[in-house]
C-alpha cells in the first residue's frame, strides 16, 4: 500500500505514456484491418483512408469500447492473490503495455499484420505466471478467447464468401449488371448502417449510462440503416456507365458502383475496430488508474473514466497517421487481388463479425477476422486466387506473437519490481 501512495502520481504518468504507446501500436498495425481492403481495391487513396479511419476509429473507441475493456482489465488474470502487494499488479500492467507496444512497433516497421489482441493477452499471461502464479491465469477465459481466434476468421470468411455469392446471383450474373448494382446497392448499404447501429445502441453505450429498450434500439437501428441506404442510393444514382471500359472488362461499370459503397464499409470497419481493439491498450491502463485511485485496493468493479477511452482513441489515431500504411498494403494487396465488389464483401463481413464480438465483450482478433474475410472472398474464385505463401507468413507471425509478448512482459515486470521495490 505504501508504495502505491508514495509513487501513485508516477504510476499514473507511466501508465498514461505506456497506454498511449500501446494504442499507438494498435493504430499502426491494425489500420490494415480497417482500411487495407479499401486501398487494395482502389476505392480509397492512403490519405483518404487515414482521414476516414482517424474519425471512425476514435468514435468507435469512445462510444463502444467499454465492454471489451472490462474483459482485458480483469478477465485474463485473477489479481486476488496480490491483495498484500497491489503494486505488483501495477508493475505487471505497465510491463504488459510496454511489451505489447514494443512488439507491435517491431511488427509494424516490418509490415507484419500481427494480432494486437494476441500481443496484450500474451503479455498479461506472461506477467501473471511470473508475478502471481500459473493458477492466477483465467485459463477458461483464455480458452474462450483462443477458440474465438479460430472461430472468428471462419465466421468472417464464411460471411464474405456468402456475400460474394449473393452479389454474383443478384448483380454479376444478370443481363445488365450495372443497373442491377444500382438497384441492389442500397440494400447492401442498409446492412452496413443497421448492423453498426444495432450493436452500438444495445451494447456499446452502457458505459455512458445510456439505456435504450430492445424495441426502441431495433427501431433506431432500422432508421439509421434506412438513412444510410438513402445517402448511399443518392451516390449510386450518380454513377455513370463506362462503355469503353466494359469492352475490356464486362463488370467495369459495376466496380465503379461499388467503389463509393466501400466508403460506407470502410467507415463501419474503422468504427468496429476502434470499439474492439481500443481495449487492448486501455484495459491495463484502466486497471492501474483504479488501483492508484483506491489507494492500493484491488477492486473487482470500478467505473471506467471517459478520459481513459479518449486516451485510447487518441493513441490509435496517432498510430494510424504515422505508420499504419505499411501493414495496410500487406493486407490490401498481397493476400489476393481485390476489386471494389470483393473488398466490399470482405469489409462488410469483417465489420459485422467484429462488432458482434465487441458487443459480447469477447476480445477477438481483428487481424484474424479481416484476413479470414479476404480469404473467403478469394476462395469464391478458387484456391488459386490466394497467395498461400503470404498467408503462411502471416500465420507464422501470429504464432510468434504470444511467446514474444509474454517473455518480454515477464522480464519488464522484474525490472519494475527492482526499480520501485
């Protein structure tokens, strides 16, 4: 207790810097998950992608980031064994933030799309084993999260595969694909607005003390979906048929219709990513703020200060702007060839999977989901459309992440204990 009281302001300052560092890594590495498909499909430039992502990542982090944050801050390890030494939990959370941030910095500089969720959970487990004991790790929760890393890309890939086939049936296989695209496009845009609004209203706003009944939430979500569809429909009506381009590629005009539609899915994916992955950086930060604020008492329940969410959103945006483009190009261009129709399906499927997981409080890997969705789109054209070597490298980087983050966090825990102890 005495150490917490003596060094409390230092711990808060270090936690703020470490939280910013970690969320910077989240933005730098996971911009690919939010915007890589839009850039790879040619629907957005890198600069446009960064602007859109900055706005909607921040909104997702602040409006819908509280549910997953509670899982990261107290659902991975059981801190009850540290009641006599609460400062150990502060050391561990600082170590986890710095370890995960360090690995994300290395990976981002190399253009490797690693999982930020893997990074922070591996770091927390590493600290938990050496700082508290093997039994402190919530292995049941870890098992659920690991299962989600397998299930979520399958869900994302299956949804993307199904969406791609629906576009083939309703649009590409019609006698006039261009008119079919303008006819059905608003319905697909409706899905984007409806899904994001529904999960945000029903799950994401609880930490802001905003409660809306299920029926009203459904009505509001339908309204948002309709409004989004109307805006999108107006944009689609302005699309012009390119007869010259159609001579070389029959669906050239259809792709021009889907290009502006990808703006909606890009916004949705950025919002979804911010709502889920902000927790990776601010969960440990929130735990440190709670311990210091209570004078060393480890509370099972504590309010999540809104300024912590703001710090997380700010860190992600800075990461997006400074280094996000490296990993974005890997995901957008090197797994499979993307066009606006394929990119739209991948992003809509991934965003839907991420926001549903975010609403249930499960910290899934956005990287896994997006890569799974892109693979699902590629598989709709056959296995030959995928770059299996690149996919192998990506999966290898995922496997390396857990042990590296855990080992570095364990070392940093002992460093902090030596400094302050």
